[in-house]
């Protein structure tokens, strides 16, 4: 679906953020792009969708360079920024002026998403609360049914019930022809939502993996006492939350926060283990 090849980018008068970065994303997946604040998630996503231009290398979608901004590509890509621009329009006017750019836009789906989010349809958009505005734009983004949907920090600004609504709506919107990329620094917000994780750190992709494949190879669990085979662990009041090798193939629920911390803070034990031949 989308390939970033040897992609380099830096803002003017600043050291490069990425140097020869490679990433390949396929249809039928929901990817979670994780990284600390300032690690370059937004910049990477903008390079992906043709809103920033790589200084070297390229981002290709369906064989076309996204930086060239061909209409055929633009109509199949939706990028929802962390703080979307909200025009002073009613929903009706917004749909009339914006949806024609997206040939697969589905009005019925949109109405359904809006109802699920409990966002009133008749209001002028700027009169909605910030959370409602964000939910309106998420509903629109999903209803455009583009092949690539990129949402930058979609859960920022949503209250707890809205985050649950977001999970439900997104799960219902997944389609095997579509690739969804969600970025966040709030790792837990993506629990139960993504099937693949991408961890961006120090300008490189430290880890890209499908969670079901990952949990065949490693196990997340609580251990106490002298467990020796821990790949990464964090002490808490109720024992050590740990990542362990999984030769027995015991199923466990991935702890994204632990995985993230193990990837960016650790000496590299987990990554070395996963990089061993046949582990990933
Ligand atoms: P993230 O989304 O992971 O928080 P960003 O991609 O927003 O990270 O930012 C990565 C780095 O690039 C930060 O140090 C940020 O200050 C810098 N940056 C972002 N946008 C600009 C810009 N328009 N001009 C210059 N520097 C920028």
C-alpha cells in the first residue's frame, strides 16, 4: 500500500529528523505509530501523505510518489491532523464542499458514525465543543473510505467515554482494502485497537511488528522472585511486569506501554532477542 524508501527529512536549519528511513505498510491493518513527544511522528506522517517533501528518498503509494500530489493519490488519502481546521460551516455545507474530493465518501456511514459519537448534525461546526469537533472530523475521515487513512493523535482531546466510542467506531470501520495509521504518545489509548505497532525513536523505526506474531515469540506477564529469563521488566507494587521469551507459545495480552519502554529505554535485550534469526 505505502512504501517509504531511504527517506530523509529535516526542518530548515535543524539537524535531520530522519536519515534513510524505510517503512512498508499494507492494506487490512491498523498500525499504531508510537513515539515520544517530538520524536517526529507528525513529520513522518506528513512525509508519508505528501504534506512535507523528503530531502532524499521517497514515499510511494500504489506506485506513485505522494510528494507529487497526484489527484489519484490525494483522493485515496485522508490525513487528520491532531488539531484539524474547523470551518465556520454547518455539517451540510462542509459535506457539500469537502466530500466531492473523496469519491468513495459514504453519507450513510457518516450519519451512523456521527450518531455513534453523539454529535449533533445541525450545529455550525465552530459552535461544537472541541471534543465534538474532533469526533465530527473523525466521522468524516472514516466515511471518506480512502485507501490510506492517517490520524495524528486522534484520541487527544477526547474524554474517556469518547475514547471508548472511538475504539468501537474504528473497529467497525476496518476494511481489508484500507490501511489505517494512528499516531500517539498515549500508548494505552491504542490498546485493543491496533494490530501492528511501529515504534519511532532517534529518527529510526526501532520496531515494526504485528502484535499476533509478536506474542507468539514473547510473552507479557507478571513475575515474582528470581525469574532469570526476563527480557525487560518494570517493578511495580504487585510484582515485576515483564516481557519474557515464549518458547511454550503461551498466549498473553500485549502491554503496549511495556513494549514501548522496552524498545526505547532498554539496553537492547528485547530487540536483540527479536532480531535473532527466525524471531521476527
Ligand atoms: P511528534 O509528532 O513526534 O511530537 P513532530 O514531528 O511534531 O514530533 O516534531 C519533531 C521535531 O521537529 C520537534 O523537535 C519539533 O520541534 C520539530 N518541528 C516540528 N514542526 C516543525 C516546523 N514546522 N519547523 C521546524 N521544526 C519543527
